[in-house]
């Protein structure tokens, strides 16, 4: 969490997203730039400026919640890539990420967990 | 996590679920008893025996993941009641539970978060 | 499957739905009558006239598929009531209905299965 | 769309939500006040301040999109109540609301459409 | 809306789908022809014959509702392609399509909106 | 259903999954081996050892339920491939598989049914 008193929501969001997954952020924003730049602005301001900087949870907890929500809703492979990388960047271990997915088994069943594991496998192996 | 070498999966699951939410467990199992008792057995053995006792995450993290998954899939008010109570029982604060729901806002939107907040409100006020 | 050559899609659908769950049909159609009667017409014509009368599967198989789909999508308690009753009416046993729900456990997890079990329990006990 | 240059996002959102469904807004905000007031603030600022005031669509179109999205995701009866009322308030007719739901039939099937029709029926009859 | 008194549901549906997205229609029907031609028939008769020709909404409104429902349920990229093209064909502007997706942000969150934006981007650039 | 008294849940599951879709099983397990082998163990023990061997339904019914649940939840193409193959292996005809999907039309709409049909088409043609 950054000291958020003196800077704009937009700049706060940019700094926070850079800490979570800077490379992915640039790529998503570039892609939005020509078609819907305001969505990029809302991602910075609302998601990463307003929400991620709230003091009650740390970034590791926030990323654990985020990858759980993405796994559960399905059809989110692009976002899982960003946030599995983000989870590693803020300090979750590969084992903690896998274990987060395994904890979802009784609540969503095997298919969605296997999908998320496949995304994680691709990311873990590409980072070695 | 319990020392799980010497006891059956069923007993391990019973002990674990008792730690998470004993009263709810009794009620769910009573309700299943006359119609589908094997589902109760699988909840004990698979969900709470196999999964909850894995060493990589603690019970606070597991409940945080569980309430996130329940909020995200929707139509799970009964299960949210059990696991918001369970979250309190294993040591999450009311504030951490609410904050877990708020972290889901950018990923699932307002309606599902408001539903979960309503369930939490009912539980928090009934426990006072 | 009815001999469907000589009668309209609407009449064919009415006869078919009457076989599956006549009482529920009347109630749903009454409820739609003042606000959206065309939806009732489409239920008769498309769902029960066109689809349920196709020769490749029998009504027991069709109801087994239907309650599986309703359980899996969630937020369908009203429809589950109609089609658990319909399943009994076309010849599925209580045990086969429960077992259909149990088969879904590995694919959707416990919460949605428990929801469907609760609806079944209510119906089974009210019919005794 | 209000002239949004001179007032805060919060005030702009409050004015906009008051136009859409003032009574529901007060009730939702009261309910959030004791447990998660920041969610109320985000509803005003982000949903109604940032999004609803964008110039490209009018409020009738925005409410038509909103009730479609709520119907499609399911488990949103509370939100459908607010936005069916809101749809009426911004000028959609009862017939246009029902027809919006009917247009969803080929894309989501009957169960979710019937759920939304039930909510609409309750609202239409209570407003007479 | 076509004068639908004198022609069959099938022909009415074919004419309507040709107006919405003729090229996609041919491709979908060709693909269904060898495996499940009846589904193609139901798409023509029920979706485009019965539903799209109802008088209460125009084709621009119907496509706006359709792309909202597809975005919200997820895992519908193929259908989004057809109906983003269809939206352009019946007169929605690129800006109105993007804005429809942005209106969904408070109700479904960022991931599903970003998925739909990606599909739109591909279509908009290929049509230039 | 195998005589399940004398062998472990793990071995029972392995035998059962081999009967349903041996080649796919090997591939899934190989893929899990380096990242989350316990999930493979749970698939064998819980899904195929505990659930598939229950006596109340036969394997054809279980696969019909499974492909219905996979179609309905969406974003499950990989699992649909395994279980459409599995459906053929346990004795469902191509026509029964297609008809199972068609029965879902009134409950989930066209998009999810078309997705499942596409997966089936690929499998049917590759097995010729």
C-alpha cells in the first residue's frame, strides 16, 4: 500500500499495477489504447487506485483472492496469466498458487481447477 | 492442520469441519441424513479430510479462498453463511471478510458483492 | 414421444408438458398469462413441442439431462421443482434423481449439488 | 447525462442514481452504511458518476443493457428490482422491459428469463 | 421487422438472419449441416423467425441486448463475432458497441468486458 | 461398476477411468505430474473411484450427465473432449450425444449448445 494522500487516483493506480505486473499492464493498456482507452483509465483508477490500495489486506492476500475469483468465473485465461504473474511478483510461491487452486476443488469441481492449473503451468515453465 | 497419519479420512474431516463450523456441520449433515448421507460422507472425507488438511495454506487462507469462490459463483447463500461463520471461527476479522468481498469488485462487479455483504451483515448482527 | 404429424406444435407441446408435469404447467402458464403470454406459447411450442418430442431420447433421459443442466447453471430452484416432479412423473426413481445430482459433484463441486438436494428433499417429503 | 465538469464524482453519481431510482438508492446505501460504506461510495462514484454519465448512450439504453446483464448472470433478484424500477423511471415502458427479457431467450434459455419475468411482475403489480 | 403473415417461420428466419449477418449465417449453417442440421433450423425458426421479428423492439436494440447477454455469460467468442458484425450491419456504430460493453463494467467486472473488447477490436480492424 | 471391495480407491479409479477414456487419462495425468500430481490422485480416487462406481446409474447415464454439466457451465472444451470420447467409449452413439446437447437448448440457449457441437464435430471426424 502506497501513501495515497498526495497523488491522483490515476497515478496511484499506475504505480500499484506496475508493482503487481508492470509488463502485462503495458501490454493491456497498449491494446486498449486504440479502441477503449477509458477502460484502461478505469482499471488504473478504480481497480488499482481505489481497491488495491486499501489498507486492510496486503498484496499477497489480494492476489490470492483475485486468482480465486478468476478461476471460479471461468473464461478468464488472459486475466489469470496477468494475475498468476502478479501473484509471483508480490511474493506468493508457485506452491501457494497451486494450493489456492486446489482449495477451490470442493467448491467448483475439477474442470475449472484444471483450466487454471494449465495456465499456471505455462507461466511457471516460461519463467525458468 | 491436524496430524493426519493415524486417523481415517472420515474422522479427520469431522475434526476439521468441527473446527471450522461445528454447528453448521451438524445441521447440514442432519439435513442430508435422510436423503443423501453419502454426500455428507464426501464432504467430510474429500473436502475437509483431504483438502483442508493439506499443509501449504492455513485455515484462515483457506476460508478466505472459499468465501471468494462462493461469492463469485453466485447462488450460494447457504454456503456463504457456513463459511462466513467459519471464517470468523478460524480467526478472520469481520473487517477482513468484508475486505475480501471488496477485493472482488473489479472482477465480478457490484451485484455479487452486494449479495455477499447482505449475508455477512445478517451473520455479524446475529452474533452480537 | 407422441405421433406428431397431425397436430400443431402448440397442441403437441401442451400434451407433452401435461405428461411431464401438468400441474406445474398450469401454474406457470397462469402466471405468465397477464404479463408475457408469448413466453408460455414458446415453452409449449419450442421446448415441449419441438424438442421433447424428438425420437432419439426418451422422456426419462430428457428429464435427467434437464435437471443436470438446471443444477449446473444455478439460481433455478423454481425450475428444479417443476422438473424434479417431472422426473418422478416420467418414471425416474427418487434414488436416480439423487444419484444424478451426485454424479455432478466432481464437475460443479458441493454447493450447487447441495442446493439441488434441498429442493429434492422438499418435493420428496411433500409427496408422501 | 448531467453537465459533469463542475461537481465531484460522488455528487454526480448521487444525482444520477437519484434520477434512476432514488428510493432504492437510499435503501441500499442505508443498508451498506453500517457494514461497508465504501461500497456505497464506489457505487456512486464509479457506477453512476463515471459510467452512467458517459455521453454515448442515453439512460434508457443503459438501463436496457443493465437489466439484460443482470438477467443473464442470474442470482440478481435484488438488483433486478432496483433496475426494473429504474428502467420505468427513465422512460422504458413495461412492454419494452418484457421484450428485452424475451430477446434473451435464444441466448440464455427459459429459466433465467422466467426468473426475470417474475421479478418484473411483482414490480409492475405493486406500482398499480 | 418483416411482414410475417404470408411466409413460413423458416423463411422468415432466413430473411431476418440474412439482414443481421448473412455471411456468418451461411458459415454456421454449413458447419451444422453434417452433424446437427435441426439446430440450424431452430436458429432460423425460433431465434430469428419468432423472436427477432417481434414488433416491440428494433434490430439495433435487439443486437445491443444480444451482445450484452453474450458478454455477460462468457465463453461466447464465436457468437460475439457474429453479433458484433450483426450490430454493425443493422446500424450500431463502433462507438455504441464499445459503450454497450463499458456499461456492463459495474455489473460483471473487468475480465468479461476486456474479453468482449478484444473480439470487437479484431472485427473492427478486419473490416477496414 | 467394478467389484470395489478388494482394491484401493486409487486403483479402482484408475481402472474406471481407463474404461471411460484411457488415452485422455494418461495425457491429463502426465500433464499434472510435474505441477500438481495430487489433483490427479483426487481425480482417480474421488471422481472415478468414489463417484463413477456407485451402483445406481450405469456409465452411459453418468457420461450423459457429465457432458450435460460440462456444456452448461461453459469454458470446458478440454473436458468435453475427454468426455465426448468417453461417452463413445462406454456405448453412447454419436446421435445420442448430439441429442443430449439439443435437449439443453431450452435451458441454456444456443451459444453453449453450439460450442459443444463444435467440439463433438471435431472428435467425430477425427475418429473416422
